[in-house]
């Protein structure tokens, strides 16, 4: 398998809504395996979406370092969220060095296909629910900076542009 380079903001692919995977073959399974290897290559990363490795398809891999272990999902969709929104600092491999306080639902139900093409449903809460929402956001072209207030978003934009000019 291969370790992919991580696509960094403001790359256009990070803002695209990913295309659904129509047929699951050895090719998609190999992509998932390479994404897993890429995710595990960084000690703190717990999830990775295909856009982050420059693939325009609906694939995610997650290992929230819990009893569930490694999850590989194809065409995941959030079917239901429950509970009062909870705030937590989130980081992202595509936005290195940046954390944002994001409000998310504490419980989710996600429907997807596994790598064998079987339709599965994951009902979970806590950290895994948060990671699922974060990675599915990527598939929809949404980033953690989209959760910033208008003022904070403007400050982020100014600071980011300054850092890019200086580097």
C-alpha cells in the first residue's frame, strides 16, 4: 500500500462534494487500505476522508482508538443526530496547527457500505460520533473553519494569508 500526501487548505478539492462510489472493487479496497496506512502514519490522526488525499470519492477511514477499532466506510451518510450539541476543540490534517471549537451532536446514526459492499448502520455516541461527523463533513466539502463565527473566520483568513506570504 501507499502513504498519500495530505491535501492542505485552500486546495479546491477540500470544498467539493465527493462523488458516490458506484461499484466496490479491489481498487476501492486498495484505496481504503492506503488511506488507513496514511492515517496511521500520523500518531494523533483518528480519521481521514478521501478528499484529504486528493480523491474525489466518498470514502472515509476512522480509528477513534476505542473498542470499536478500525472502520472503513463507503458512501457514508448521517441518517440521524440526537442530543444537545456539545462543543469540543477539533483539529484537521488539512489545516495543520489550527484547532476550532465545534458544536456537534453527541449521538449519530450513520448508514454506509463496508468494504465488502454490505449496507451497514452505525449507531454511536461520544468521540466516535464526533469523528464520524467530522469526516462526513469533509465528504460534503465542509471544514472545521466553517464553524467559526464571521469575525473569527475573517481573522483566520487574514492570518492565514499573512502566514502564506511570509513562508
